[in-house]
């Protein structure tokens, strides 16, 4: 079981007991505003299973983010192996985050994601990590920039072609080692 700790947060493996909070997070229209639509319960269950499968395959994936002071589940952050078209078919590791809206604008996403990057480069031995989001998602782009990720390119995601969020931006950070 992987657990990472920051000053204010615990990043731990997602557990079955987190499912109600995960489903609620993924059904919140504000949290999911840069996705085509909020997730159904079935989609959240598939996400949960995908995370479990990825942990078995790689030893890590997305972690549950828990606020230390309240021991409350506040969202997800972590690393995901992806072979999306934006990576030209090659596997790449993506960092991502999703927090409950009442925990936005407190620096939690940056704090949690920095712990993930430290893990990626120091423990998982990765040489680079990518992140991408909707061009409209300025808060996430701001987190990427604070973390030191550099803009790579703007891209059109065919998956979301008929949605206002079809334009995305891709960022990358390379290990210093």
C-alpha cells in the first residue's frame, strides 16, 4: 500500500469505502465542468476498478486525497498510464487531480500533485510526466505551471469533438536526474 504525506494531506490507496465520496465527486457538475458530462455511478465504478487494476500492474495510480486535519476524502490525485492519441500511441504517464469544490483555491491540488511528481521521479523512476486539460480549464493550467510543467502544444481531442471542451493543452515535466 502506497501512502504519501504532505504538510496538510495524506495520499493513500483508494478503498472501497471511498466509493460513495468518489461517486459524489464525479457527479458534481462543477467539478466535472471540463468533462463532457458528470460521471454516472457506473462510470465511477469503472474508474475505481481501473485504478485498482493500474495499482496491480504498476504499483501506483490515482490516490485518494485526505485532509489530515479532518481525515476527510477531498478528491483524487495521481499518475495514470495512458496511450491516448496525444502521445502518438506510445505509453506515457499522466498526472491529474480532481478535488471537491469546497477544497478549491487552498493550494491542495498543487501540494498533492507535487508529492506525486516527487514519487514519480524519485521512487517510480519516471523520466517525464505529462498533463493535459481543456483549454478552458485555467485553474488546472495554473497548477501545472506552479508545478514547473512546461507547455508542449495545443491539441484537438477527437473524443470530445462535438463539445465545447474539444480544445486541449498538453504540458510536460522532465526529471532532473
